[in-house]
């Protein structure tokens, strides 16, 4: 996010405005954009001009950074509840979308993200993405095929400069606030994209707040399109992201397994559903556990009480994920591994815990058996180097 | 505790002093007690004289109340961690013990406690007690037999004025800081007391902080005395009172069931031990869940993350207990039921939840089948009245 402020907002042709609700909007254009949408503000200002008039550019840039992350000095006061957190979350996406959806920025943004994960020793990623349309300076708009191809180009480019990097796959995701018809359309899009880019598109997910959004059950006709037509479309459903037993969010967890999910995002409610728990264990369906995300979203404060602690204690399938690290003010995945190791894993967590979690990441990834074997081989080399370093380092 | 300040400390012959560590000590005596113990302070002051010299008695009484409970305006600051909580907890017991162990106060104190629980619609109790020696004004000291008899007398007296009250039983408890020999002695005492007072003495427990105290395993020779001699001594062990997986506290949970515990105090760690969980479920060994105690002791903040929420979701045997309500600034049991109902039970908790929890209290009490049947009969009448009231009350 710092890169967005320091690099992207300093690029030429960057216009901004502030909506009536006080949300920053950005747009790259040859000249000031004309009334783009009714909900957006009307007076676009060239950021370059604005900065020239400012006395304290450092403070202005800080304010931009504040608008781009949830980081604040008084989180308890600023975000008293989940509503305020979710609102800020959405506002961040609204603010940055005009920046990152500009075609040249878009590719640089992905590249930048890969750099951060690579610096964190992450060599393969599975990324949830909406595949929003990307625009050029002249207003031209690119479709989802173009966007996936852009991802692929960046991955290839990144591999050239970082030969150890193994690439990424995309989980095409859509909002659970949309109508059944729109989601059915997205499911068909996911199937088509997977046909065109079998190496890149891993599957489909529905994201967004579960209790105010529609349930998986609501979308059953859409989500059963693949099985109806005998097409493969792996599901990576966000489900059960709640600490409160007995809501509609719990039912998503049940429907996620009924709909044959390959992995479950969060699954925070799982310990309250022994049948789903036993089923996912037997079928080896892992949870994607996101410690920092759960903390930021106020689902749990002390990681020792994270439901995954009870699950990890007996080896329930799970992987560690960082959800949306940039928004939370975090980078990469290590911080989440740290919390999982220090809190969720208990007092006697040790190298075996880390080893298990990393090998789980490989085991439960969406790639082919051949590719997993390769990942394991590469990882083993790195792990042995790490152990060697631990054993020999001066104390 | 308010009663202790407003009533007991106003009684004649009440001396007090302050230890070098700043802990208040009390003692009823004909004249100022002479150096009682080295650890205690030397200058005893008659409270009556002290109050006469005071300008602000109201403030002084408030300070006494503060010394008798953990209630404070800034709990986060005053009690940053478990150590500070446990210290305060012990200091409270040190402070009030000189008051409540005075024979006439002792009986009134029990009576007062029964009144508070009775006002809270609690009609039968099982009370953990150390059976500390009780003293008379002239210095005479009563032994444990006298103390149990005093409990019994108070119960009989209370029943005369509160005919619905069903009485209580005692769980003789000792500290897990003591030597094996002392605990072996206490186990034998418990056996003897149970022979003399079969209706009153329910069994035995070890209390106190589990990680700094000895483990159940440490006391195995003492705790196996009953089984060795073929004597019945039901165990109601405090075990697994931790949110941190992998400590010695976890092992207490395992040893509690190996030692054939009748109920388990707290068992907060149970969800991290699937074998013990399945075993206690099959053997119908309930947990005593203490929501407020766990909150005060910083084991969990949001009740929706209390491990009992996962257990209650599928009907694991449990009862609700208030641990040490007076010390926490609470009264009776309703507040704990409230937390269990609002948080642990989930969003769809309803009358059935309350009904189940109350009937569990009867089902898992230590009394005979005949007595349980009677309890159920009486409770059903009261429950029906309650439902009737709910149905007919104006809205
Ligand atoms: Zn997410
Ligand atoms: Zn206790």
C-alpha cells in the first residue's frame, strides 16, 4: 500500500475526487473524467496540481496511506464493531480500485505484490480475484480474458527475474450480494476461463460478509451448474466466518461441504459442527485459517482461543492464509504463520508444527500431483538449508 | 462482601492490622492479639476506635470493600495478567479469613451466602470448602468436624425460615501447593468426614493455580488411597483451567478422568483433547463451566469463543457454576447463566437451553436418585409457573 502512495499516485494523469461520503476516488485519464457514475463525485482534480499547492505533502501522503489500510492508532475506538470494520474494508477497495485498475498500474501492482510475497519466502500463491475490468488512459476497457492474460504475463515476467518463483493460480471470486442470475453468469464465466487457462484458473469462490450477503444455499442453482453439465469447477468457499453459533453463517459451512468444496475459507465455526468437522477430516478438506484477519475482524483476540487451536491439537487438515494482508497493514504470510505458531499451536509448538503447516500448504494446493512433487522437492532443499542454519548459527 | 463490611466489621472486638505487603488482616479478640504469626503485622488496632478517629467513614468502608473484591474501575490496568489476578485473589482470602473464621461470624456468613443464592432462586448447592479452623473470641479453635457440623446447623436453621430450600453438600478441597503427605492426610480426612457426615460431604477436590501448583499426577499416591482401600471418595477435580494448549494443566485433565472424577471443574482445555472429550461424553462426566470466572481470569473475553460453546453445540455434559461469585463482585448464579445463555449457547439459544442447563444441574448433582427425583418434581412446578408467567405477562 505504501507503494501505491509513493509510486502510483505520483504517476502522471492521476485524477482524484472525494465522494459525498468522504471516500477518495482515483482515475487515470488524459483529461479530467466527466461524470463517471452518479454515486461518484463530480469535481476531479489532477493530483499533480493538488500536490503543488500543498504545504505539507508528507502529511497528505500519510493521509492517503491511512485511506488505503485499516491501520490506526486507536483501533478499539475507530472500529467499535464488525460493521465499522467492514465499511472501512469496502471503502479501501473503492479507493484503490481506480488506481490499480489502470492497465499499466495493474500489472505493476501484481508484480509488486509478488515481490512482497517472494521477499517473505512465498514461492507459490493461490489468489482470490474478482477479475474486475481494467481501463486504459484513453478509456478503453479490458475484459476478464485480458485480465487473466495480464496475470499470466506478469507471472512469466516475474519468473524471469526470480527463477525460484513457482507462479500462482487464481480463484475467480464474486460477491455474495449479487443476484442469483449474476452469480450463475459468473459460474459460467469461471468454467469458460478454466477451459481457456487451465493452468491459471483454480476454481471459484463467493466472498463478502456472510450474514448480510446471500447464503450458499441461495445460490444453489448457480453453484450446481458445473455438476449438472458434468464440468469440473473446484470450489474454495468462504464459509463459517463467525464466532457466533446459530446464524445463517453456520449453514454456509454445511452447504460448502454439500457443494463439494475443495477447501474452506476460514471455517471459523467448524468446532461447533461435529458432523462437518468429522466429514472434512475424513475427506481431507482443509480449512484456510487466517489468524490476523480473524483478529482484525474481532472474531477472536487471544489466538489460544482460536478454534483452529482445538483443530490443530489433533491434526485437522488446515493451511495458513493471510487473507488480505495489504489492507491489514501486514505483508506476506509470515505474520500469520507467527500467530499460528505462537498461539494456535500451543506451548509445545516446534519445528514440526512449522514443517506440517508448510507441507500442508503444498499438499492442499490446487496444482497437479507432479507439480506438488516438484514443490516438495524444492521446499525440502530450502528446509534443510534452514535447519542447517539453525543448527550451525552462533548463539 | 458488602455484608462483611457493613455488618461484620462493625461488630465489637474486631481488630485489624496491615501487613508489610499492605494486606489487611482481621481478628476478633477480647484484647489486641499478640504477635499471631511472624508474617502478619504486629500492631493490631481496634476497628471501633479507628472508625471514631476517621473523618470519612464512608470512604474507609469503600476501601474495605475494594480489599474484599476484585471489582475495580480499571481492570485492564490493575490486572494486566493472570499473576496479578491470582495475587489479588489470594489477598482477598487472606483479608477476609480473619473475619469469617470467627465462630459467630462464620455461621452468619454461611447463612448470608445461602440468602443470596436463595434470592437468586438457587435451592440446592454444592460448595467447595477448605474447612479452615474456626476460632472463638477467647482463642479456642474448632476442628473440621465442628466446622462441618456448623455448616449442617446453619443449613437446618436456614431451612426452618426458607422451607423450599433443599440444603447443600460440601466438597472438601485442599490446595495443590501442599506436599504429597499433607494431601494424603487430607484425602484420609475427607474419607473420615464422609463416613461421619454422609449426607453433607460429597467428595474431594484440589484447588489453586494449576501451572504453579502440583499436578494431579504428583499426588497420585494420595489420590489413589480410596481405591486402594476400597472406599468411595468422589472427586470433583479442578482441571484444565487454561486456554494455552500444551502445558501441565492439560495433563491434569487427562489425569482427572483416569482418577475417575465425578465432575470436572472448568475443563476449559477439553476441546483440545478429543479422546478425553469423547470419554467424558460417553461416561457422562460433566464439566463445571464458570463463564464469569473465566472472563475475570482472562481465559476468554468473548463468550462466543468459550470452548463450552463448541461443547454445548452438540450437547456435551455440563453444568453452570459461579466459582467464587462474591470475590468477582457477582451474586448467586444467574449472571453466569446469563452469559452461558447469551454467548455460549449461540444466537438460537432459547427456553430449551435454560431448561437443559437447569435439569443438568440436578442430573449431575452428587445426591441420591431419590433426592434428584424430588428436586426434579419441585423444579418442574417452579418451571411451569415461570412459563405460565412468561405466557400471560402483559407485553
Ligand atoms: Zn477473505
Ligand atoms: Zn474454582
